[in-house]
C-alpha cells in the first residue's frame, strides 16, 4: 500500500493560558518511516503539543506543516491518535465501538469490522470481540485503544504515552505493529517518560522541558554531539591522567577513570598521548563512551 | 470522505445504543404499561353498569317501579331496575336493613316514600321521582277526564350542546397527560443527551472523535438521534394508546382527542428540539455525571415552570403562555383541548418556538464546542456564557 510521503513539521508552536505558558516556541520534525520519541517530565507540555498537532487545541501562535503545507482536517482524519487519558466507551462491546470509530473516519462498516477483528486477534483478543470494554483488564483495554488508533491504516501516528500500562510482551507486539506501519513510510511520534523505552525504540528524539524543546535530532547524532568521553581501565593507579593537558577527569576510582576531552578538535592528539602513556601504566581498556539518552535528557533538562 | 454526513453515523449509533440499553427499554415498557392500565381502568369505570333493586309491598308501587324501569330502558342506559315484592312492610324493612334491596318504595301520607338503608342514591331518586310524578299525574288527569297528552302539551325540553358532548373534564385529563409526557420527555431525554455527552468527555473518546469529524457533526448527530428516539417513543405511546382505546370500544368517546394529538406531536417535537442542544451544553460543561444535576437546574426550573404554567394558568394568562416557546408546548395543546382556538394560533406558537430553537441551538452549540475538550472541573453557567 502506497502511503503519501510526508513529514510533520512543528513550527514555533506556542500555547499560553493567561500568563502561564504551557508550550513555548516549540519546533521539531517528525520524519516519515521513523519513530520519534517525545521525552519530557510530567507537565513539560507533551500532551498540549500533541493536542495542538491533532487540532484539538488552538495554538496561541505557530503552525503545523504536513508535507510542507499547513496540516488540515482531511490530513488529521487520516492520522491515528491515542489520547493520554484513554478514551473509549466503557459500557460497549469492543468490536462495535471500533467499527463506529472506523466509520467516522470514512471506512465502511464491513471493512472496519474485518480489520478490527484481524487486529484484535493479532493482539490476542480474538475471542472477546463482544465483551464490554470495562470487563477487560487494563492492559487489554490498552490493546483495544491501540487498535482504535491504527484501524484505518493511518498516514501518521501521534501517540500520547502509548506504552504506559503495557506488559513487556504487549510492548513488543505493539512495536511490531508500529514497525510494519513505519515500513510503509508512516511517521510515528510517541511521548513517554520511560527513558529506556525511548532509548530502545526511537530513531529520533525530541526533549521537552518546561514547555521548551531542549534537544531534537537523531538519537545517534544527539549522543555524538554530547561531550567526548573515554573510559580508561588499567592495572595501576590512574591518577597520572589528571596531568594530561586537554583532558578533564570526570570520575576516578583507583586504576579506572572517565575522561572528558575539553576541546573536541584536539581529540585525536589527546587520544594519541593517552594511548602512548597508558601502555606504560598497564592500560587494559581505552574506549569512547557515548552518553545514554538518559544522560542527554538529564543534561538538557538541568537548567 | 463522508465528513459532511458523519452526523448520520453518530445518530445511528446514538439510537442503537439506547435501543439496546436495558434501562431505556424498561422505562419505555413501564410507561406503556401505565398507558394500557389507565385505558383499561377508564374503560372499566366508563362501562360499569348499576342494577337497582327496589322493594315494595303495594301494587301501585310496582306500577311506578315498572314505569321507571321502562323509561330507564328507553333512555339507552345499561343500568337496570328490578322490582321485588314483599309480603309485609316488616319483611321489606328487614330486607332493606340487610341491604338485599337498594331502596324501599311505599305509600306515605300525601304521596310516596323512598327509603334507603344508609345513603340515598341521587340517580335512583330522580328516576323514581319522575316515575311517581308521571304516574300520579296520569292518574289524576284520568280522574279529571283530561288526557295525558293534553296535560303535558308543550312541556317537552330537548337538551342540545353546541360543541357536541361536553368533555371538559376528560379534556383536562388528556391535556394533563400530554403535559406530563412532554415534561418527562424533555427531562428524560435531556438527561440522556447530557449523560451521553459527559461520557464521551469524561472518557476522552471525544478527542479521538474530534480528530475524525468536525465536533459540530458529533453534536448534530447526537441531537438528531435523540429527537428520533423521542419521537419514536411518543409515536409508540400514541399508537398503543389509540389501539387500546379502540379495542376497548372507547374510541368513540375519545375520537375528539385525535385532532389535538396531531398538534401535540408537533409541539412535542419542536419544544423538545428547542431544549435538546441546551442539554448537550450541560453535558459539555460537566466533568462528571454528578455535575449534570446542579448544572441543569436552570433547565429544570424552566421545564417545571412550563409544566405548572400550562396546567394551572387559565384565561388570558394561559393564552399568553401558549405563545411563549417551550411553555407553549404544554399550554397550547391544553388550550386546543379545552377551548376554541383559531387555526393561526398554534401555527404562530410553533413558529415562535422554532425561532427560539434556532437561537438556543446556536448558544448551546457554542457552549458545547467551547467546553467539550476542556479538562478539569465543571464549568459554571456564568463562565460558559461569558466566552
């Protein structure tokens, strides 16, 4: 199936409530065929940003572009959205309400029914189609919610905390589903405050802190762009490293140390120096240590 | 995309959900049961016949009772009068005390005496009195050598009513029933609309729906769905009611209701539509089901005012009320049932109500759209109207 290729560009989105600013001048891009993690603490403005992207909130200023032009209602109909507080009818059979939601997005009842049944079966709910939502466990309700957001083969996915409340197996199933959509070129944005999940799943990251985008880009790029650090391990005391010009010892524990190169352009020269002298001090390991996403997140949100 | 027609999908769902909702089905069946029972009761009491037994010891008393029975039969009544002979005055008295007979007819000093055990029965008294008068008059006339026709010439009185039979009491009762049905519909369906709105708001499903269709389509679908349900329900009540009345043979007596029933349905639909969107606004302002009760107070007061105004007002007051939107849905059918109303009057009242419906719908839709996405606590009317 051919999906319209299009990235979503968030341009200077701002939302203020009176004197309170919820989101300030946020700009980032959600690229097609990639999974973008939207990181931020509770209250950082993730949900507000996503609701503005889905047209549920009017931005105070700024706009959202899709494939280079302003995002309109027809585009949004083709998107999949999962709100933060889960939203489905508790007292209705799960298949019925999925058919209804499919119909609202222009699917025929027949198509919606067969697609919803397939997806529910894939998530292990094939024998509970007629059960009321409220009779399902929270994890299973979450699965139904996921089906609701991908039922109509969306051209983009905006998911607010999609993995919260899912057991590891359900996370894997859901990630598989998302990957198959991404292979068709669908851009996926999901918010989370679970750093490890974002680290594992995301190609790209947007870090939001108190309404401001603190970092955005590919996960690898972000790590590379962080401070250049080397891990040093040896059989002798490593205190001599303090005297090496152009480096700073971040952490020293007997024969082991973590070094940071002060001037990125001098990396090669400093490395050469340490390698040479290290061999005289019983060096066993010397390697570049990339920061984890958590380090980047903490660094970006320290202010 | 069928975004312009999305309201149909919403309306169909709204209807299907209610039609499979146990409490909705139960309350509809309960109302139907009340209708059937009241028609049955009405027919029972309306057709109830009385059999009078009057005791006597005297031959001329029997003639009077027979004559009374004869005039009773010729009047077309289903009641009957039976004469029972007793050998002695004492026996007759004993039978009266034992209530074996309803009354005892015996000669008195200057005429006749009709004795009852406890309370007198006015229709039986009238019947016997007339018979006594005519029988004695005939006897007196014969004594004087005058024929009965000569004596009673020119004394006949024919009773006629210009508007046919006088149904004022029944009309009042039917008007009351219409008023109660309307009142219960705007409250009952109103609360259902508000609950259905707050359910979507509370569960945040409205956010998913709002990304699929314009929020206005959701509102239209909800209102249309509930109006269809309300009209369907009233049609069901009327059909069952009229069929029941027909089966009981009471339709002849209630046929005059039919013409006003048509008007009532028109006022019912327009009046309900006027207030329906306001209920949706109440739902959108609430954050939980519990908020509906306090936020709907203004609508409740208005509905209650309309109900009591329509029931208790009369004369000029009622005429004025019958043109005020929403109140007119109760007051005008009441007037149509109980007095002569010019044809243009209900039409004008309907039009005024339609104008009010348009205005209130715009206001309700604005409040709905402004508040349906709002998270957090309930919104007050003051806040809702200010924006």
